């Protein structure tokens, strides 16, 4: 018998082989476990669904587990479970590998990446996002030097983005508005009319001037109000009645070039090109409350109606009268800040303005140096962050508390750089673009 086999036999006498079909604490206490045994032990405990028992054993007999790499053992055990198609058991071990107190950064990168990969495969996007972000945090410690670096960033983009465009049979890649109605997403397009996307079935219904009573395929805004879906077009107003699944024209608004439609809880409002703002209690009889202006956006604040115009700045309709509020700007869009005394105005040519709601005083101004564009198309406030959609320069994000700007472009996943609309639904932000369709971003 060779020397090699004598040594192995001697080791087996000193350290008798553990039966891993049902490993117990009695078998491992007061003996030094080696690395491959730890991996086998994890597999056995995982099969018994008792993997958490290992932490108790380590506490009771710490000398048995000295100088072992737990992160690697969990990772190796999880990889072996994947080869056996035991994904759920493997996921638990990948997560434990990442959470291990070992300072094996390279292994933690791989463990977090693999946990994210298989969570994404199970369509658990929020959980997958958490672990891919953890992989990136560990990757930063390695200054990006890891074999999985490219795969990690590719996977993150797959997790956080979804897209809707002509590739998914949308009639037009130029998006004007996006509105949510439960499972349905109503999409208005600049020249492609209206599409209804049902998320549970992935069904896409297309409504246009040829197959419905829509007055035009040039849609500018959509409003879901109770059992009706109102559609403002470049040639009038129509609505879809969800009770009978039919479309109806609003004769009183025939041939008007509409821009927006909204409801303040009491009345409907539409803004138009050249004819100002109209108001209606029931959607059928309309009153022209602000005549003779082109109005691109309106904002309800209490009893006041703030009106963004391209030629006369911002007006305010108050007490049945129109007053000048902020002259000498070409106002495109307007929203409220979390501070009730502050408004944000997006302009064409003068960037972004922070305004005192009561005095009209400009508090802050941001132009191309901060947001890479002086032409603002859309605004969205999420907590203390202001998302600014521009023409030709993508999105800029302003952290109001930190007073810091960051950019968001094609390399971050945006489908285009002309951002016509930004809207939020739960954990997602929907970006409508002028040429790239829709990008849906999982931001939390």
C-alpha cells in the first residue's frame, strides 16, 4: 500500500467520515471541520430545510468551524443546488453567502448577483433590484474589477426597465400622455391616436378616428374619471364609456385644438391653443372662462387656477378674474412643490423656475448648465426629488434637500432623449418620449 493511501487511512481514523445523509451536532462537535465538509453540511441541512441550525452549531462549538470561509461554502453549495434544479433552496444559500460576516468581497459580488439573477427569473423584480444593488456596492469596493462586472450592469438594466414601442405593436413611438386605470394603461400618441394596454393579459387595443368616434388621431391628453376615459385631441374632445364600451364625441368642443384635460373634484377643465381655458360641470356644456390665449398647462391650487402660456407667461384665474402672475416667460408646464408656497415652472428657452406661489417671485433658476437644456417638457415630483424631462437632453433629477443635480440618459436606459411626459405609478416611473416610445423604470 502506498504512502499516500496510508496517510488518507490515518486521517480517516483520526477524523471518521461524517454521514451527511442526516448530519447531527454530535458528529461535528469537538472536531475541526474542513472546507469541503462545511459545503456538504450546508447541502444536507438545506435538504432538511434546517439551514438556520448551522448558526446554532457554530455558536455551540466555534472551534469546529475555525478558519473556514462561510461565504464560499454557501456559494458552492448553492451552485450545486442549481445544477440539481433546486432554485428556491439555492436562493436561500446565495443570500446567506452575501450576508456572511466573511469579508470576501469578490464572493459577495457573485452571491448577490446570482441571487438577483434567479429572483429576476422568478419575476420578483423588486427583490432582484435589492440584490443587484448590493452586488454593485460590493463591486465598487473592488473598483469595478470583477469578471461579472458587465453582467451585473446588464442585469440591472433588465431588472429596472421595461419598454413599449412599435416593437410591441404600439402604433406610434411619439408619446403625448400616459394614464392609469387599474390593470389598464391608456397611452395617447402624437399621431397614433389611443392605445389601451392591459397588463395582466399583455393585450393592446388600438382606438383611432377610423374605428371609433375619436375626432382626431392627434391625441394630447387623457383623463380617467370614474366610468369614462376622456381624450383631448387636436380636433376636439371625446370619451370612452366603460359601461357600454363605446366612444362618444363632445359636440360643444368640436374642432377646438385641445392641450390638456383635468378635473378638480367639482368641474372639468380643458386648455386649448388660441381659445384659452374651458370649464364644465358635466362634460357636455362648456364655459370659456379664460378666452383668447394659447394655454399649454393648468394647475389647480385651492380655488386658484394657474395657467401656463407660451406668450404671456403664467396667469392665475382667481375670483372669476384673470390676473398676471409671472410675465415674460414662455411657460410650458407647471407643478406644485411639497412646500405649499412653492411652484415649479418648466419653460421653453428659460429653463426651470422655482416660484413663490403667493408673490410670483422667482426663488431659483436652473438652465442648461444644470439640466443640459433650457427647454422643459415635463415635470414630476417624488418626495424630495424633482424629475425634469427635457427636449434633446433626457432627464435631470434635482435633489431638493441636497440641492444637487444628476442626469439620466440613454446609457441609464431611457428609450429617447425628448421626454414628453413623466408619470409615477407605485414603484415605477413611466417616461413617454418623442421618438422612442415608453420606458418603464423600477426606481425603488
